[in-house]
C-alpha cells in the first residue's frame, strides 16, 4: 500500500426470515425481536463469514443470515 491508499472493511449482511403467526402485528413483533438479537450479536462481533441458521426458541429454523467481511483498498 502506498501513502495514498487506505484499507477499509466492507460488510455484506443478508438476513432472511420466514415467520408465521395469527396476526401481522405479532409477526412484526417477532421479526423485530429477532433483528434486535442479531444486532446485539453483530455488535459483539459474534459472527464469522458465511451462512448461519436463525432458530426460534424451540430450535426450529426460521431463517438464515449471511455475513461477509472483506477489505477494500481506496485510493
């Protein structure tokens, strides 16, 4: 790297949830709680590159998260 180059970290984050419930408001509440949980884990650097299942409280898969960290050199 020369003096004009700078390395930055790039994060690609994809989250897919498949939720069902009796009312839209309850499904939205469940999705929001799951997203807060993912945000907490992300802030704690708890993810590695790749795919990871998202499970409900009973251990059933209800989604998937994809995390990809890469470096990019800017000029």
